[in-house]
């Protein structure tokens, strides 16, 4: 797609708006800078700038949020008068966004994929399709779609680092960690401030239990990624996960309070990260009722049971953590009703989310045998949960804890053995082994003497890092 031109009133406006569109595309790809604000600037210069409308539509589709539907409808309506003068690529982009708005996310993903198949250098369509592959649990496509276009790119040209960053993420999600690390580092060598490449590298460190390296890597670039509108909160989440694995619960909690809870404004991605980290701490027995209330409040302001079941599952964790049982049961009904209506690939993700919700509800109400049974059904659905392996790992941790609390110690040992096989160097696994051996479920507590002393003091008196 050519972002250098747009149908405008004057050549001067065309040049300036086109330059801003190119800048917004680069900001979207790198995660550095505010692409949405740059699109606004392009539209102030040229209200008829069609490429800016296409970019905005893509951003709204990638949000995976039903809260974006009103803004997307307005964007497509504003684009309609100029659509007749658009090129074929722009028309297809707008058509794909319209499909998403109409509720046909699977068909929208297919059309974005077709745009890429016809033009391997359309990085906007590639990015939207890549995000859709993650949301729909299409793990192999996270790698294969990007690998198919890579031969059309040359090292050093604009956009190449972004393609590499997406490929690195696809590789790590398919368990090819060594290749993922090499590709991510290649992307960072070409573009040192590429948040997407750093994110892929964080996943490699996470999956290989290299927590100390992960912490050092993220802290080394903190000055630039911490200002990224699209990546900052999620990379703080990754940093907290590294501390969590090391048993530094105080440090993880401090990151939650300073960087996740502080950004809990009704944004689904931020709410997901907050719920996911808080639930991990919850499984360790920490009493976090006030924090749960704030996260649940944020979820209450978001539309649920619609486009993104992955979000719904994390909303359920917050409702259970905050003991908001009516909200929890209402959400379960919404997801069940939607799953019964759909026959497309989204049904697999919906059913996965439904099992997560049923398990979380049973866990929260102390029905641990039932929670364990629900999680058993997720064994073959977890890879289709609509999130990354690092995110979906929470299901396995919850299953171990449910088995322990249900007195199913043999099952807990088997589940731990599975974790050890996948992640033999995990410090968390070592702690779980001690708990299972003692057959003593954890009880609600505050960070205590068993936590790393330095991280605990930082949690009480300052930054964890």
C-alpha cells in the first residue's frame, strides 16, 4: 500500500499528510511514538486523507476491543466519500475493517491475509493479520505468514526490522526459541529501539527460564521502551514475570502497583496484563483485595462477551478475585450464548475462554475438584486460547494450585513434571516442588520472609529495579 499519496485538495497538503502517514506506520511498527496522534495530525492537515483513515481503521481492528466499534464506524463513514477514488489495496483494507465491524472477525482476518498474499510488502495488512492470528489462536500462522513474505525484503530497507520482529515472535510461539532469539537480535541490530523485537526477545527469555537475562535486557532499554504507548505496560508485565519466577514477589507487586495499576484506565490490553499478574500473585496466597477491586472496576466499564474471548477470560479472573459473583456469572452466560451461536474458527477460542471462566469461578468459590476438572478440558484447547504461551501458562499454574487445594497431590506431581520437562530451569518449578512435597496448600498472606529480601524491601520502600 502506497502511503506517500492520498486524494487531497493541494499538493502541499498531500505531501505533508503523506509524510505523517508514513511516520504513523513506522510508529505502529516500532512501538515508539504515538501513531494515533500522528494520524490526527495528518487529518488536521488534510481531512480527506484516505491513507490516514485506513491506518486508523487498522489500529482499531487490532485493538480487539468492542469499545473501538463506535470509532471504527465513524472512521469508515468518513472514508466512504473518498473510497471511489481509492486504489484497490485501500478499498480492500476498508472492506476488511468493515467485516470486523460487522462482527465477522474470521472473514476480516482472511481478507487481510489475502491482501498480504497479493502484496508481500503491505506491512499494515501483515501486522493486522499477525495480530489476528494471535487472537484466533493460529499459532503456526504466526510464524508461517511472516516467513512467506520475508524473501520479498532486503536487509536495511525500511520495514525489514519490523518483519523480522514479527517472525521472531512467531518462532518463539512455535517453540523455536534459538531461531527466535537470533532473528530478534537481528531486528534490534538494524533498529535498536524496536519495541516489538524487544518483546519477542522477552518471550524467549521467559520460555527458556532466563529470568536474570530478561531483567537485565529490559532494564537496559527501559529509558526508551517505557514511553511506548503500545508496549510499555506489557513490557513492565514481562519484567514482573521475571521477578515472579525468581520468587521476588515484592518486586512483582511493586511493578504491578506502579506501572500496571497506574495504567488501568479502561484499555483491554492493560486490564489483561493487570489481571494476569494479579492472579499469579493470588495463586501464591497474597491477600490483594483492594487491588482486585480496582482491576474489576476497570473491567466493569468495558463491553464483554463480544469480539475478544481472551479479554473476557481475564475479566473473569478479576471478577473472581474481587468476589463479584453476579458479574462473573453474567459473563459466563454471555460467552456460552455466543459460543452456541458461532460455527466459525472463533468457536474454539470461545469454548476455551468458557472453560477458563468456569474453572476460575469454581476456584474462587473453593470448588477445587470442579476447577481441576474444567482445567482438564483445557489441556488441548490452551494453545488456542487467543494469547501467547507466556500468557496461557497461567492456566497450567492454576490447575496445579487447584489440584493441590483439592488434595489431588498425584495429579499435582504429574502437572509439575510436565512443567519441568518444558522449563527445567524455572525457579518457580523448584518452589512448586517443595509445596507439593509438603502437601500444604498456601494460605492468604502478605509478602513475607520467604520472599527475596531485596525485592521485598524495594516493594516497601522504592522501585524494584
